[in-house]
């Protein structure tokens, strides 16, 4: 049987008016930028669906690459036939016979083209009873079927599919503007970046590096994490910021129990400035409430006052276990747990204030030439564009 199409389903409920149009356009663009690397198949928009015409490309390859694109709820390989109920019955039976492990099924018909003889109910009945008559040991289960045969009647024909592959949901990357991720080599920040991508953001990343106290391996780790993230959100522009001098200066000038607070404030200022240069509308980090001394409410407040740009914290209410589960599922965990020295831990004392006072931080900062320190770090950053060379690369370069 000739499988010619992939049906792409996306969230229809929450989308209205202009948003919907933008969503569909972005999703189609992202899908096609991936498909261009595979072969000649392309996505087309029809009412409430995107349909990929395969043009000879392998449906399994296409599905395996599309399932990680945000905005897609599910995907099915589909056979296109006429509006004639006999044709539909034959295709449905053939698809069902290929599902050798299935014991139960149901038929779900939907018509966006209403000028056919049978309505959805009648189609469900005619197709379901035909399959029952022509198979052994298979029964209908409308609540929890092993296989759902979907019959979609459209103006130019009927698309029939058996089963679906789940997508990741979310919004197409590019529909929510750009954010600047603070990417360490830890477990949390890559997950925060993934979640920002899931809500449609283009993610760029800033990493603070303190050579010779942090080594090339630590930098490579961050590059590997950015590469993994690029599978979901397209190429990631990474800015590696030299941070050694700033840390040394803080070490010299600031009492040790405020070093962490001031270090974080400097990181924020630098990231905010890079964000402004790159057109990012918010920062994203991996902070989770109460996890460490720098993540108490008092600390978060004393730190975030250093910047005006909104700071998104996708993990703020998550437990470490929840974050680790996501990290494993998106393929960043194994890299994140490799041993390395983080720039923040090197100069910092064993004990930091868990309830720093903003006034104190501001007072201590008067001994630093903040603008010069920030400008120097921003100007000396090393930018690079990281994308994966793995076969499931989603390189949405037109978004950058
Ligand atoms: P992570 O697992 O993401 O490192 P964490 O729980 O270890 O987070 P911290 O190390 O205190 O927490 O860092 C809090 C957040 O600050 C990180 O999630 C990250 O967004 C940012 N951050 C920390 N270190 C760096 C760094 N070297 N470069 C860029 N951002 C950093
Ligand atoms: Mg960390």
C-alpha cells in the first residue's frame, strides 16, 4: 500500500485569530527546514492540519525527525484515497491487517468537507463493520482501543491512518521571540533552556568561563549541552564570557559572605547587556526556589535588582528529581553529570549569606568599577553558533 502522507496534529484549542495564523506559519517553516535536509517532502497547510506530502521520502525517517519539533501534538502516516466509502473501507482494512498485535480497534471519522454522502457517524459504522466482517479475533473497543483508525474527509480526498506518534506539544520555536539563557555545565540550566524553547522562544546562551581555574573540558561540556538543545530549538548562539578577572576583583574587594551575591549580580548585568545587543527580550536561568543559598527569596531579590530585563525561571517550583527526569528525557543529563569545575564555586567561600540584604550588596559594590568590568567582559566574549550534526538536527536557521 502506498503511504504518501504524514498528518501533523497541533493544539487547536488554545489558538485564536492572528495567533493561530502565526503559529501555523512558524510550525510549517520549522517543519520544512527539517524536511529540506531529508529530501523533497514538504508540509502544506490545510484547515486545522499540516500535511506532509512524502514524495518518496521514508515515512519513518520523516516522523523520527519531526517528533521533536515543538508545536506538534501527534503525527500519523496516512494513506490518501477518494471519498468513496468502498475505497475507505479497503484502506482501513489493509491498515488494520498490518497491526498484527492489535486485538481491539475503533474508527474515528471527521469531516472538514461535508458534501459527502455519509456523515461521520455513518462512516464510523460502515468502516468499523467492514473491518469486523473481514478479520478474525478483533473486536471494537471505543474507550481504550489498541488501534484507532482515523478517517479524515477533506475536500481533495480522504486521509486514513492507524495509530499516532506523540509529539512534544508546546509552541513552534520563533513564535515567542528570543531569550538569553544563562547556561552553566550543571543539570538545571539546560532543562530551563529546553522549557523556554518549548514555549516558542529562540534561545541564545551565555556561559561564564574562568580560565585557568575552569578548563577547556568545562567549556566543551557547555558546547555539548548547547548542541543537544539545538535538536529541539535550532542552532544555539553561545557567548562564552571571560569571567576570571571579575571573580578575582570580587575576591579582593568584597567580604566573602557577600561574594556570591555580587558575583551573581555581575553575571546578570553582563547577560542583560548581551541580551540587549542580540535582541533578546528576557533572561532564562535554572534557579529553583530554596535549592541553594543563592536561591532563597531574599537572595533572588538581592540579585535580580541588578538587572531590569525580565528573568524567566522555568524551574522555580520544581524539585531536583523532576528536573533530573526532564534532563534524562531530553538527553542532557549524561553530559551535565560529568565532573567539572564551575566558575562560581572556585572563588566562593564555603558559607554564603542565605538572606543577603540588598542595601549591603549595593554598599559593597561601590568599591567596584562596575560599568568598566561589564563592558570589558561583554566586549571580550567569544560568540559561536552551535548546531548538532546528528541526523535529527533541526536547524531553523531562518529564525536566527
Ligand atoms: P545548574 O544546574 O544550572 O548549574 P545549579 O542548581 O547548580 O544550576 P547554580 O550553580 O547556583 O545552581 O546556578 C544557578 C543558575 O545560574 C544556573 O541555573 C544558571 O542559569 C546560572 N549560572 C550558574 N553558573 C553559570 C555559568 N558559569 N555560566 C552561565 N550561567 C551560570
Ligand atoms: Mg551550577
